[in-house]
C-alpha cells in the first residue's frame, strides 16, 4: 500500500462510505432489489445493506477487483447485464462521469429499473471547479486503472439529460458532508450531489 492509498483510505474513503451509505439507505424503498453500477470494492453497497438489511444489492463493474465486499459481475461499461425492469433501483455512485457515453448508460438505467435511479456525481460549478474535480478523480481512481475522461457536467446539463431520458428529480442534495473541516470547503462546495430520480411511469 502506498502512502497515497493510506492517506486517501483514512481521511476520505472511510468517511465517504459511511456518509453516503446513510444518505442512500434513506432513499431506498422497503425490500428494494438494487443494481449498483460501478461497485468498486463493494464496501459502500455492503454498508448500505448493513443499515438496511431488507435491501439486496447486486454489483457490476468494468474492472472487477480481486477482493470485493459483495459479489460483483463484469460488464462492458455500456450495456447493463439485466432484464428490462429487473431491479427496483439502479444506483451510480461517482460512476457516470467515467462512462464513455453517459446518456446511453442513463437510458440503460431507465430500462433496467422499475422505479428509481440514484445518482451521486459531480457538478462543474464554482471557482476552479474543473481542476478541483480532476485532482479528486486522479487521487481516488488513477491507481485502480479507472478510465478518467474528466467529463463533468453542469447542473443544467444534468437536468437536461435526466429529462431527456425520462427521469424526474424527486430530491437533489448538494450538501452531503463528505469531507471534514477545510477539506469540505476545498473539495465539496458546489461540486457534489446526490439525486433521487423516478421514472415517469412510476410517478403516474
């Protein structure tokens, strides 16, 4: 383990998992069957299930790691390996900005879900947003061989894209509390969001 791995794990990853798991657990319906796209080490999904033992989460990832906290299947980064309406919820946690075609993957999520899509991602808003996001992305992902296109959308671009694929915003939280102290001021303000989205058919 490198010094960067140790610092990132102690100061960022562990807290991020704990905070995000709490937010996500509160959004899932009772007994939900969830597809976690881009599961990584699976720790976040496992932590959500510890908070919500009624929920089942299956993982898929382009790069399946040797050791994961939940079973994770490989996928090609484009087509989700699931039937139409095969899951109650699909979640993307800091995944879509790595995709080759974000719009196609959003449409795939709409196809696969019966009800809900949860997205945690970034917005390119505020002073020096792009370089701050690139730095965070590199620190968190480069050592794992993750594709880094550095393609971050503005808030307006997100809302336009979600509307285009037929997803309606139920909640949009951009005050997540991911980082402590001054790190929150540097790397969180206006750069992160968690959205609870529903298909239009589920709203009707």
